C-alpha cells in the first residue's frame, strides 16, 4: 500500500511538471527556466502557491496576484497523473515494468492535453518517447513477438525485446503514414499529421505490436464517435474541423495499459 501512496505523490509532482510542458512546449519556451509564472500578469508563482491540486483549491482557482481564473486543466493533469501512477504500481508489482508504464503514462498525458489545446504533438515527447521506449524495452522486456519468433530467441530476451519494440514502431508508423498518404491523394487534403505517425511509433515501442494495433483500433473508433457527436452538437463544419486524433490515441493507450492488466488479475 505504501508503494501506491508514494507513486501517487510522485504522480502529483510529475503532473505539475507536465503542466509546464503543456503550456511551454507549443510556445517554444524552456521547460526549465524561468520559474512558473502567471500567464496573465507574469508574476512568479511562489512555491506555496504551486503545491499540486491543493494550491488550486486553496486559491479557489485564481492567481494570487491578479485574481485571473486559472484553468481547471492544471489540477486535472496533476490528479490524472497521480491516479495513473498509483494504478500502475498497484497493478504491476514488478518495479521495472511499473516504472516503464509510469514514464509511458506521463508522456501520453502530456501529449493528450497539448493536442487538445494546440493540435500539435511535439517531437520532444513523441520522438523522445520513442527513444525512451526502446531503452526501457531492454530494461523491462516486452512479451515475445515477431523478432523473437524470427530469431528463435538467439538474441536473448532483452535485445529481442528491443528488436520487437523497433519492429512494432516501424510497422505501425509506416502503416499509419501510408493510410494518411492515400487519404491525401484521394481527398486532396491532409487527414493525418506526421505527429500522429510519430506518436503511434512511440506507443508501439512501449506496448509492442498487439498493443499498438489495439490502440489504433480503439483510438480510431472512439475518435470517430466522439468527433462526430461533437461536430453535430457544436454545429461545426465536418470537412474543416481538425480532430485531435493524438488525444484519442493517448487515452486508448492509457486504458489498454490499465485494462489489460486489470482484466488479467
């Protein structure tokens, strides 16, 4: 139980940092300097006003200096990250696996909210996450896949896992890129961005080929249903509305990490 509590506390802190990334990365600002500040009055936020979730509640969701309302996204990101970290540690008692999925979840949560806000998926998180996924595939091996079958396990479980992660990333990203290219040729407009392609490569490096394909299916179906419902309710133009597809991929991947393990318990 203590491990779950520690994971939740770590999730709150990571979620607070993710909020910095979500605001600054699309604006090409450093995520390290300067210290957190109010976007409206640009006053530096004191440490006691930057305690995850708690400070938002105590300040009633407003800046101490200018009283501008602070977006609910800040405590939401912190709470979601904390809950995800706690759930992962509870579901995955193996420490390397839990750390791998916590890192994966942090990347996904950042991408989900950046895509919702700005409709972009920064390379720092997608390509950086792809690199992290390949490294962590060595530290916490994926289940045996195509590379293991082709090499008959001759590379050993860790290097086989890295090979499977790389193979999965290439196959899924290549497939999604091909679909986007065909759509562009047929419809004469872009249907998918390269950010989505890079994101599915990152997801594949962490989940392997079966998990990545399931993410594509769930993300595409949920995106279609929710997107069409939103377009209808908000009276948007279907031909021009840009769906944050990366956000649906991210939510699907988070659900698969937790759901697969929960159902298997």
